């Protein structure tokens, strides 16, 4: 693995985070989300949303954590309290550039995120994953996450997609 550090995202990271978000979506969801939706994604359209999310950080209870190498920001995780149960954390986003998949960067980013959640005194965390995204499900399961039985239907890009909720202890 290349040298990597994780840190809290700053406002001027929003452009890089938007770039990681779009590139990872286009690679990870090809064949799962309609291609026209993926092709239309543009980091410049996502940047303001990430600026807002970063600006609304309430560290360590909620925020965006970035993974950075000498190449720049290559991954990020966004987290906060669950809308259903505020005492439980929810990791809403965890993405990495396709070029670093399989290098350990995602695993280190996940561990750093769980460490941050522990600092905020969360004891449980959840996340949602597309049922058909086998690569992501293997990644989460290897990190100790398990489906807890909750499922929702998502309609991204006009497609009906099943999402499963995963859960694990923070510690």
C-alpha cells in the first residue's frame, strides 16, 4: 500500500471529494445503475453538495474523513447519526478511486471512520449497500459488517434497486 493519511475534510477538499464520488460511482455501479445516469454524473455538479456536507460537520459526531496519498485525495467517508436512531452512527458514503481498490486504502479508511465514531461515543453503526453490489458487500463483510434484515427500495436513475442495511459494533 502507498503511504496514506486520513484526516477530517476541509472546505477546499470538496472538489476532490466530488471527483472521487463520481469516478467511484461510475466504476462501482456500472451494470447496476442505468448507464445514462452514470454518464451524466459530473464532479462540478456535485461539488456544492460536498461543500455543504463538509461545512455542516459536527466533529467527531458527523463529518467527512478523507484518505490522502501523494496523488491527492483518493477516498472519503461521510458519516453522522442515523436518522432512525440518533444514538446509532450511519456511514452514508465510503468511496475510493477505482485505481486504489484492493490496495488496503478502503480498509484503512473504514478503520479510521470507526475510530472517529468511537470518539463520538457511538457503540453501533449502520450503512446501506446495494444488494447486487457483491464487491462492496464482500468488503463490508470482511470488515465485520452484517446484514441486519432491513431493506429498502431505491430508485436511482429510474431503476428499482434493493438496498440492505448492514450493522456492526463500533468498537
